[in-house]
């Protein structure tokens, strides 16, 4: 994304959520993304794909 696109997204978010709700929304979004990432890696570990990834990275 270019800086102008980021600026448009930031202005749109500010208009949609307002100055008081935006930090709360971003905090919640960060927690959700962190949980999704953690669950994804845990799922890969449980089904054994993490070992497969290590083999691919070595080649």
C-alpha cells in the first residue's frame, strides 16, 4: 500500500469510528489478529505441518 492509500484508509476509519472509538477498535483488531495467528500455528503444529515447513525451508 502506498502512503496515499494508507491516508485514505485512516481518514475513512476515523470518520466511521470517531476519535474516541478508533483506539479501542484497533486494540480489538490487534487482539483478534494475534489470536488467529496463534491458533493457526497451533493447528499446524497439531497436524504436523510445522515439520513439513522445516524440511521445505532447508531446501
